[in-house]
C-alpha cells in the first residue's frame, strides 16, 4: 500500500514535468509516457530518446532490423522497399553516416560482429532458416522443436535464448552441449516473442511483441533452472508501430527498436545506469 502511494506521488510529479516538457518538444513525449504511467505498478526502466536520430528522413522503407556495433559506436539498420537504400549506418549519437543498396534484397535480420581489427555486419535475406541450421531443430511444438524461431541471443553463462514465436514461447539451451534447459510460455499467452536481447548488466531480457506493439522487460533467472517468466516492466508503443527486431548497446544499454509499421528505428535509454 505504502509503495502504491509513493508511486502515485511520482506519477503526479511526472505528469506535471511532462506537460511542461511537451509544450516545448511536441506531444509525442506525453503520449509515450501516458502509456507507461498506466502500468504504474511496474518499474519504469527506460525512456524514449525523442532527439534520436537527427536525420529521420533516411527512413524510406519498412525498417525490419537493427544491429549495434557498440565497439565502434555504430548502428546498422536494414529496410525493405523498391529503389531505396537497404542498409543505413548511423552513429549511436544519431548522425547519419552512409547507406548502400547493393548485395541486399529483402533483409530480415542482422547482427554486428566487430573486433578491434575488423568491422563486420551479417544480414539475413528473408527467412530465418539459419536458426534451424544452428540448432538442428525440427518444426513442431515439443521441447527443442520450433515454429518460426525468430531471434536468438546468448547470455553470459552460455545459455542460448530463442524466441520461438509461432509456439508463443522462449526456449533455452546450453551453448556448448545443446541440452534443452527449459521454456517460458506464461509471459507470451497473447502473442509470441519476436525479438530477444539482454541488457548489458544481464538483469533483464528485453522482448518485442510485434502485433501487440509492446516491449517487455523480463527478469533474467540465475544460472541453473530458468523457472517461470516474470515481467518487471513494459513499454506499450502506439497501435500499429509493430516492433520487429531490436538490439542493445553493450556499452550504454541503449535499446534500438526496428518498427515495421511506424517505418522508423527508435532509441530508448536507461533511466538509471
Ligand atoms: C539504389 O538506390 C538508388 C537511390 O539512392 C536508386 O536510384 C537505385 O535504383 C537503387 N537500386 C536498387 C537495386 O534498389
Ligand atoms: C510447423 O508446425 C506448426 C504447428 O506445429 C504448423 O502450424 C506450421 O505450419 C508448421 N510449419 C511448417 C513450415 O511446416
Ligand atoms: C501479426 O498479425 C498478422 C496479421 O494479422 C499475422 O499474419 C501475423 O502472424 C501476426 N504475427 C504474430 C507474431 O502474431
């Protein structure tokens, strides 16, 4: 009870701040926060960076995916459409650097794998069969079977987290042995996960739900049994924004979300560091 009143106090303060703030920066901030406030029993972990990017005119297609190269402070974005640039490169600060449209036709997913000596970016062109190949998984509903494995990430203890979107669950495997460690379904009864990434501190798994236009922050379980899935925080985006894939900067914890419906990439920054 005490906690609720404290939160209600924060909410009033926040609203006053936002109404003032929105007079100067437009109403989209206000709309964003009203959605967040409606989930006030949850912690608010991230806020939209309204000034990012500085050149949104480069978003000319359906933005399907993003990849952060935090070593070099770069953000890669791939978009679909006819006669447009397919890959855009921005700095993490929001400045546009370059674009290209050769070698890429219908991008679906991407990831950055840079080292101190070499920058590289991997882009998948339609489909996500590469996940099936890596896991040697079969289509189906049982343990270690998949129905549209859509995104994958690895945690610091070597567990592989797979967004098994069609089966409305996340499945977890040991990276080295491939042993199935469990599945989470209870958070995804409405819609399966489209994207999975950890915050750099490993405390939360960030999950995108496409048609619900929602981001969930799920508590990351300690090493061992994964237990049940527990949502700590969420961000409700506007209807039809359709967040498809996201990536997280390992340095700053910033989240970049590729929104197919809104045709843009948005940046969310952690409130606490
Ligand atoms: C590449 O982009 C240019 C414009 O920037 C456009 O004229 C050209 O048609 C595009 N090529 C493809 C294959 O999309
Ligand atoms: C995979 O399995 C699901 C249900 O188990 C089914 O709905 C879907 O059509 C299957 N997909 C393929 C490519 O066989
Ligand atoms: C989202 O909605 C579209 C259109 O209704 C549907 O085809 C698609 O399967 C849905 N995707 C998910 C992840 O539920």
